[in-house]
C-alpha cells in the first residue's frame, strides 16, 4: 500500500504537538496534574526514603490499634464482670418475686427451691468475685479517659471500691445468716442441687439463743447490703450512660465483649 500524500509532514506535526503537550504536563506542579506529591512509580528503587509514606501510614494505624486495644478490659475481666452483673440481677428478681407473692402461693417445696437457688447464686457470685479481684491484681485495668475531670475519676474509683465491698459483703452476710439458722443442721443446703454446701461451723455450734440473735443481725446486715448495692449499681449505670451519651466518651466499649 502506498504512503498517504503529505504523510511525513503530518507525522512531524503530530510528533511536535505531542512533545509540546508532554513538556507542558511534565513542568506543571503535581497538584495541577491531579496527583499528589508522592508517586511510587517515579521513586528510585535505591532511594532509602521510597517507603517513608507507606511506613508512616502503617505506623499510625498500628498506634491506633494499640491504643484501642489498651483502652479495653481483657476478655476474662469482661466475662467475669457481666457474669457477676447478670447473676446479681437474677438474684434480685428471684428474691423480690418470692417476697411479693401472697402467702400460700408457693408450696413448701417450691419455697425451699427458691431459697436454695438464691443461696446458690450468692455463693457463685462470691466465687466469681474472688476470681475478679485476683485477675484485677494481676492485670491492670485500662485508664479512664484523660478528658475526665479529677472529681469524676475519684468518684468512679470510689464507686468501684464500693461495688467490690458490697459484692463480697452480700453473699458473706447471707452465708452467715444461713449458718445461724437454728434449723440449718436438719436442712442442708445443696448448691444448685448438685452437692451439699457447708455452713460456717463455729456459728452452727453456738447455743440456740445466740444463733437466733446472730440470725436476725446477719439478716438485717444482708438486707442493708442489698439496698446499698442497688444504690451503688444505679449510680454506676447512670455514670456510664452519662459518659456515653452526654459526654460522648465511649466508656461502654471498654467493657463490651
């Protein structure tokens, strides 16, 4: 096939136009070309700074991941926290429902089952609370957000201490109250019906009059601890919701699974 007329001239003109366009594009600043200041394709492979941009981004992401991980409680702490909370709420509901029912609604066997279940849950809470304290002593909890004022940090720590004291005081006072029951020797308590749970021996060996007196005193202490626990729990929940929805601090995420 023959060459087109004037083909050489056309090619020369197109080549010159292409070179001028390329020169204008090359001399324009990167922002005008629609790119950024970093182009991995133009970096010399031997340049030691060629990975600075990528490494900096990865380092920033790693710091964010580390900060997010360190701001949460451990999985064991979360499991113990929610297990104790649910058991306490369940025990409160169980106790209130049994107390509010009219006399004669439940049979003697049903009442015995409710009472033994209430005691079993309390003993379980005591065991989990011991594990929770041991875990906290060996695993430092995440710090409170730096934005919290000092008084809120002090109040939060005080509430946690009060919760721990009451979580121990409630089952212990209940155990003492049950051990001082004059009929305890003839009515053994089975932990969830699986095995007999021991009473506190030296209290059971006291004379009946002393046991009756202690039974009433420990019962009153158990009731007082329960009301105190309800109040501290209400403050604890209110504080967490305030920080989450009013202050906009994601404190609830610290204790979420």
